[in-house]
C-alpha cells in the first residue's frame, strides 16, 4: 500500500472465478475494436499477446534500473494484514480499469457477521489488467483448483490445442 502497510488478500475459488469474469467483461466491453459491443475472443487473444510483450519490456526496463543501482525508495512492508475478499468493483474510468476490493479482516470470530471494509484499489492499464487475469488463472492452475476456464481467449495456444479447442 502507499502507506507502507502490507495487505494479503484471500480468495475463494468462487470469488476468483467471479472476479476473473468481471475483469474479462470490462476488458471486452471497453475494447476500442468492439465499437460499443463486446470484443470478439480473437481480438482479446491478440491484445493479450501484445499486453504480455508490453509487460515483459517493462520488466526488463525495471530490471535494468535495479541493476544500475537506482533506488525507488520503496521499502518492503513490516506489518501485514489479512483480508477475505467479499466484494469487488471493476469499472472503466477514462483509459484506466479500476479494481476496488472490499472484504473482512482475518482472523475474525467464528459466525461473527462483519460489514465489508475497503481493502484496496488498483488503477490498471489494459496490459496490467491482462497480466492480473493471467496471474489469477496461472495461480489457480498451480493450486490445482480445477476451475473451468470460462475465458477461452486467455488459454495459451498449447493448452487450447491440448483441450481440442481453437481460439477462432
């Protein structure tokens, strides 16, 4: 967080799937090629490839800056607060995709009803929103959650081929 505090977000499988679907919906609806309609999966797959390239180039620049000894003044958090995600708002504001997260502080008392509290927010560029989606899918796969990938364009060509699907 900008305050220096660390926050850990816990997601359920269902919550992860719903968050991925919302983010996908906003990306598709806000795509310039959609002209007011949801963009086609092929358009999204091509944008995803471009976004991955942009993120990789950005990482290389950041690594070069770190290797040259540039200090950005960012200190790692010393204190971490854990939250269970219960609500997420995903919307487009100008050229930014805003992700606002609310939930319950952990640990809490069993059967204690708590009102959601703000956890944090992210202002994402389209490439960063693609990267967030990719990371959520990859981590769910690594955790062996066996969630049905409802975002067909997000599948790698190899995985789509293995599943007998095409991106078209």
